[in-house]
């Protein structure tokens, strides 16, 4: 059985800021992928994300003042690629298909259940 996690539904703000919200399952991700608020001080490990023939290694940044992890990936250019390339719309979700402890293939899922991969 494949393990899958779902992002929060995509909002207009997500589309404008190029963010895929992972808050619903962030607590299930390895703790070593949480970096600082400064990209020069990235996490000890990265998550490898795949979208079609593209891949990226990225971490999750922290808020600068309270040190809590943020709800999205640091590499927003990859999120932009996924959102733009899939034609994602408000209400869609991003499905994270777990390939390994630190590796996921992404799919965009429409409210109807149809997936774009």
C-alpha cells in the first residue's frame, strides 16, 4: 500500500506566493528536514520532491522569531513549477506519494478526484 499525504487545499494566496501548504502532515515528516529561517543555514537533511521529470531537494524553514517550522517548503520556485505546470486552481490539493523516508512524488488532485501527474 502506498503512503500518501495531502496538502491543505490550494488558495489564491498559495498560487500568488508559490506555496504548497504541508501543515496538515508536517508532523509526519522527518525532523531533520526543518531548517532555520535563513536559507544559508538549511536543515541537516533535505526532502527530495519529484514532479514529472523535475526534482528538487528542499527543506522546511522556521519562522524567524518563534522558531516554529513554517507550513511550506523553502524552494518556492519548485512549487511554482508544480502549480503552473499542472494548471492548479483554488480548491485543488497536492498529493505527496511517499517513495522513501525523505522522498516524495507529487500529484495535483482536483476536487473531483482526478489527478494530474
